[in-house]
């Protein structure tokens, strides 16, 4: 190999080494870089969302209990039934109160008879007193005879007052017993729906005079609902009075609650389901009375429950044939 050839080869090797060093340095620098995503700085509207869990419940509801203690002998409603204010809901055994009422009536009658006798005695004593008073004025009787007639008259008058108080006392006791007898029947305190019915006929209940009375059922007004949520303290500053909120209920699979609750049915018209508001009456075990809003003979959607829950007005439908499942 000539000296010139060696120089050229040495230059090539040097260049190769230098290139290798540069390549290694570049590769090492690339390994230090972090993969990122980029975006343009721009103006846009932002919505801050505050999320919290809570409970949806009626604004007005009453936990109904008995006013007296005893055994439930009858419950006249079922869960889900609409009730009116003053409607009978349940009855507690009343034999003890009925017996007490009969005894009280007898006691009042006896006291009134005693009052009548005392008033008759007073009338006789008054006549004797007046006669002795006239005779004393005419010097026909002694002072002692007059004093005796006066004392007898006052004693009879006191007897009448005592008899009147006795009648009043027994009458008050009778009224109290009759009030307890009346309270053995439980009435609805408001118009609404029976939303909870934890008790059954035959169970013992504790009356309202106790510190922990028994709740027989809950009656609620479902026309106005409210949602109570627990908001984290760090989110308070992001909330304002009257601010709009969206509510989602797990049992309704994410459907938003809004608008006024309406009773209605979906009427089948061709291949569509049309919502028709109706007024309802009594509720049976599986059927509900419709008093207004739809004519007899109309075909309505009856199931499934999941379908009814999500069905919307004017939706296209396919009627499932009986005995077949789509």
C-alpha cells in the first residue's frame, strides 16, 4: 500500500470515527427528549361542573303512626296507592277503649242522676228556708230554728255544686276515653301516595305518646320532588343561589328529572306510541282505574317495565307478538 493510500484510508477512518461520535451524541440527546402533545392558545367558553351524590325525595311527606298503642288489626291500603286526606288507613284493636267508653257513659249517667236528686233536695231546703225566714220576721219561730233551716239550705246547695263537679269530671274522663277510641283508627293526614308500608296486620305498634312511636306507613306528595346532596366544602364557592342543576337517578339509567310529573299512558297508533295524559282512580294489585283521558277499547303499551321507563312520545315501536320474544 502506498503512502498516499494510507493517508486516504486514515482520513476515511477518522471521518467514520467522528461520524460515529456525532451519531452517538445525537442519539443520546434524543433519548433525553419527552413525548408531548401540543395545542393552540385560543379563546373558548369553559363550564365548571360540580358533582355530588344525594337523595331524591318528596318535598312533603308524613310518617304516619298510631296515636294509641296496640295490635294492628287491619291495614286498608297498599304500597303505591293514592289516598285522600281523612281516608282511613289502618285500625288498632279497640276493645279496651270501647269497654272504657261504656263504663264512662254509665258513670256519667249515674252522676247526672245524683245531680238531679241533689237539685231536688236543694229545692226542698230552699222552700223550708224561705218559710222559716218569713216566720222569723213575724216572730213565729225562734232564731235557732231559722239558723237550722239556713244551714240545711246551704248544705244542699253545696251538695248540688259537688254533684255538678262530679258530672263534669266523669264527662271529661268519658271524652278522653272516646278520643282514644277514635284514635284507634288511623286516617291520612294529607292527599298523596303510600310510598312505604313496613308494617302488616297483626303486628304491635307503639302510640305517639311514646318517645319512639311506630311508623306504620309513609304518605308523600309526589307532585313536588327535591334533591338533597352533600357538596364538598371546596366546591361551595362555585355555587350560587338559584343556579340550575341537572339530576340523574341510577334507577332511571341516567334519565334527567325535569318538568311536572304527569299520569298518562302510551296509546298505540299504527307504528307509533303517543303519550296521553289521564286521570287515575283506585289501584288494584296489577291494574289502575282510568277515570278520564282515554276511551275504552284503545290499545296501550303495557310493558316491559324497562321499555315503558325509556319510551318517549311519538316513538316508533314494534308490537311484540304474544308467545314470541324479539
